[in-house]
C-alpha cells in the first residue's frame, strides 16, 4: 500500500478515511485533524493559554505535543491519583516527557493535597472507582486551570472515547449528559472552557502518532477500569466499526450536527440552579459540591467543614 | 428456581425482570405485557378490527394468538415474498396455524399480484434485499389494511427488534426515522394506524411463549437477512444485555419517554409534503411512491404508467 498523498510506501492505513499514509503525511494528517477540530468547534484562540491534562498515556501526551507544534502556549497538568504502581509509573512517563522538552508541568497529588486516594474516595462516596476518579479529575482540573490563569483546559479524549461515552449516554437516554457532551464547553462562572481537540482522531491513530514520533507512554490501562461498562461499549462499537469503517465518526459527528442541540434545554436549566460550594466555591446545585462531600467522607470530616490545616 | 408468583417450579427465568415463572404464570405474564403496552400507548380500542401481519415466525403468530386471547377481533395477513423455500415453508406454517383455529387469513402474493419478487425488486431498485422487502411490506400491509376496512395494523416487532432498529437509527442519527420510531403511529390520510404490541416482550420470551402453547413456527431466519447490519446490532446489544440485564428495555423505553418527542418536528415537516402517488394513491413526497417505482423498474415498465392487465 502507498501513501495516498505522496505515493511513498505507507506505514499505516486508516480505513475510516479509506487511505494509507507514509510517516510524514500521517503526522501531518494528525496535526490537520486537530487543527480542523479546533477551528470547526471554535475551541481555542491563537493566544489562549492552554492547560493540557496529561495522564502519561498516548492521547494526552500526543495532544500536548500536537498543540505545541500547532503553536499554542500549552502547559501540562498531572494529577497523582494514588492508584499504586500504575500512578507511580504514569507520573514518571509524564515527568520524563515534560523534562526532555523543557515544558512546564503542574502537578497535583490527590493524597497529599486532599487527604484521600481514588480507592478511599470510591469507598467513602459509595461510587464505582471510575466514577470517583472522574469526579476528582473534573473538579481538580477545573480548579487548577482557574487558579493558574489558563483560558482553556484540554483533555485527550479521542474519537473512540467520545463514541463510547455517547453510546452509554444514549443507551440510558441520559438527557442532561447528552446536552453536556460536546467537544467544547464554554467558560461559565466558576468553570474554565473545556476542549477535546482529539475528537477527530481514533485511539489507533494516537498510538501510531506516539510510536512514530518516539513518545514513550504508559501502555497499560488503569487497573481500576478493567471490566467497566465503558470498555464493554468500546468493544461493541469496535465490532461495528470493523464491519463498517466510519461508523464511530458518523455516530459522534451525526450527534453533534443533528442530536446535541435537542438536549440543551436540560443543561441550561441545570446551570441556572448552580451556586458556589460553601467549601470550595465551585459551582454546585447543592450547598456542598459532590467532590467536597466525597473528600469529607473519605477523610472522616463532618460535611460542610473543611479543616484548615 | 421457583415461580416468583405462585412458587411452583419455574420453567423460565426472565433476568430483565429478575424473576422466574411457571408455565401458567409465564403465559399470563406475556398477556399482561401485551395488555400493558396496548393500554400505555393507546394502541387499540376494544372494538377495533385489527389486522396482524403474520410471517410464520414466533413473534407474529404469538402476537395473533395473544391478541385473540385478550378478546380483540384480529385477523391475519400473510404476504408471500417469493423467497424460495423459505417463503413456501413460512406460508405453510401460517396457513396451518390459521386453519387449525378457524381464524380469517388474508393472503397477498407479491409475484402474482405485483409481478416481481424481493430479489427482482432488490436488483431493480438497487436496494439491499432487506430494504426492498421492508418497502414492500410497509406498502402492501398498509394497502391491505385500508382496503379491507381494518382500524389498525399490528406487527410482531418485539423488544429486541425495536432496540436494534433504534440502535441503527441512533448510530447514524437518522432524525426522521427516530421521530417515526414509536410503538403506535396514528392513522393519517392514506395511512392505517400501526401498532407494535410486543414491544414489552423479548425474542426469547416470544419463543418460549410459542413452545409452551404448542405454536409451530418457522425457526429459520430469512436467508436474505444473513449478515445484515441489523443482526450485527442485535449481537452488540445482546452482549450488553448479558452484562446488564434490562439494558435493552431501558434503551427503548428511555427513548420513548425522553428522546422520541425531540425528533417529531422532522416527521411533521415530512408529512406535510405528502400527496397521493399518481399510480396507487399511497401518500408520497414525490409523484410516484417508492414502491411503485421499484415495481415499475422490476417489471420493466416506464415509471408512472401501470399496465391495467
């Protein structure tokens, strides 16, 4: 197979685009897809300060590099979740990546700064580990971006991730989540703008991007995620994509074009009810936000009182 | 396992309901689910004349019997599609079922009455066989119900069917199809009311219903359907249901409660543009309806002229 652009020998085929690419053209393709996503959805302005949430995996490290290559002022944020060897190892990948390039990396450690890890939070809040983790990430990423003066928080969600989340939301017709599922969530009081510039690239393309540019990333999946629903949805969608390449992209972009806006009213209604958390000031529909409630339970504090130590 | 209702030994477990049933209680359960669907969605009035489209399979024959047992005046309609041995055999099952009970069965033969079979229609209209078949069924079922003075046409679509169709429509965000996907489509000029009373029963429950009541049905799937997308969607949803029983019902009923109405505007818009087909008078957005166009191509007539022989 030859590169569809320059006719050199291809190193990768992307069936969704019915095309093969040589190394150079594939890397250009990845940059172009990110650029196109950013422009199409008005994700970033040229002089925005962007904070990239990096986990040490292929998606977030690849995203950070692509954003830098496209000329954005992008720094990294690593959140230590305290998931044993997995967290130790992922932190090492992130630090080595940032150090080798001399790029700014912010670090937050859940245990030492908030007093609990994901397993403790999960148990205390009676949430599945992935749910406790998602809640912590959303809260801390947003807080870190605001406190450090960034204009936007970028996460490495790729096309496969978005398709699987969309599938889960559609299977249960989670209308409020459907209204919130968008590659750009604009800034609002207490919320930094959130963007997903990898929405046009698949998991496989991101792995190839890292391999071809020599990015060393953590290959293992998080041990807590094994067997969760999300991975089941990915498997189901992979089978469909295998039979009909392009199905995932049609699912996600068809939703964004023809589905998403029909679910916006729920989001607007929910947003109107938000007020600052009495502990951390993050927007919440109650008095104390879900993250602060989980933290209080995990550290054994009465809810509503944060120790000042 | 014991029957959850009467404590007799159970003959079947329905994981979605987290319940086992003995023969008697299971048959009652099936009748109740149909009754509940009919009442919840206002499908039928007590004195409606109902035409049941019967294929010889478990769903349609089971449906016909349940509707009769619930006291509805329900007759059968069998459409001979000309799919070789499969059609011969399915017709025999239907006739024997109706004869043994002395129930009225209408028969339409695609080849002898319209001059083509599914394979010829499929080739002529450049549609997949399942698409040519669906088009023919929708057209002829509606025509037969109107011509014979029925108030409603009932089809044997079960929960698994509806979930798979919904999945396909959502994967491509077919907004007009989503607006039309409902267990009851009210009558409109040129359209008989269409109802799907099995929407609360799964494929497996219908098979058990037939086995337990001694209904002899055609077990083979249509040979033309092998490997089609619809079956791929069923497999994907079966995997999800296996892990989380009740997922399919949550998907379909969640859509009907919180999704469907958001897609109604497309249907209303499309309906406003309909006018009678110049050949058969069925409502169509063009001059000649899709069925008459397929028929004309299949029999080699110029489109717009129907031979009067």
